[in-house]
C-alpha cells in the first residue's frame, strides 16, 4: 500500500516535470520563431486647409434700457448681421452658439431670439451646448449646418425682452452679456 502511494507521488511528480519542460520548450520556440518587422520609413500625413471666419459684422446687439416688446416690434429691430465663411477646400460642420458671459444676471427665459427671420423662440428653449469661452456660464445652439468648401452663409440675429415678462418677474436691473461663437470641425 505504501509502495503504491510512493509510486503515485513519483508519477505525479514526473508528469509535472514533463509538463513544465514542455511549457518552457513552447516559450523558447515562440521566442525563437517569432517574426518582428520594424518600420524604417517615416509616416507622412497630408492635411488640407481648414478655416472658418466671421466677416461683414454689423450692428451689435444692445439691450440697454430694454423693456418687454411684442414679437412684431422685435422683428423690426436692427439685427446683428454677419457672414460665416469657409475659406478652404474642406467642408465644415458647425454650430452657431450664443454664450452668456460671466456677469450675466438676466435669465435666458426672458429673452426672445430671432435667427434669420425664422421662428421666434425663447433663448432658454434652444439646446444647451458646451461653453468654449473661459468664464462663460451658459451656451445655447442657435443653428447648425455644414458649410461646403469656399462657401458662405449670412446670418441675422435679433434679441429682445419677451412680451410675457411682467413686473413680478426678476428681470429688472439685470445684465445680459454674450458672444456669438462658431464651433466647427472638418
């Protein structure tokens, strides 16, 4: 009985040694037969021009001493106008955002916005966007699109205090500071 146990131990020990030798052999043969190729030429990448610019800017938005007005009166305001130009040979997907700057105390729920004489909407109803300017507190996407190579698009933006604002709203003696930001990718 004792001899059978000793024989089993030797058999297990023998199989373990044979397995280890086999694994070491496989590892060495892998290292011996492995094929490695190293690139000796540099990679070359060619990029095209990518540039978007705001041109022909006129009539800054000024809400000094503003009070609630109707949409019809808002449509008659002199809009802030500009041209968005793609001056290169690559199409550009862009977002036209309005970023509220630090120091703004007027809630975007109180401002009506008219972009390119389309629908009038409250500024707060536009989709939120990630701010780009340091110190911006809020960003809203006014329009998105694709600007083809060497093309342009004209914009007009009017902002006024919405007709629904009342004396009980917290809109008196407030400050509104913003900038129009174009965020584009090729």
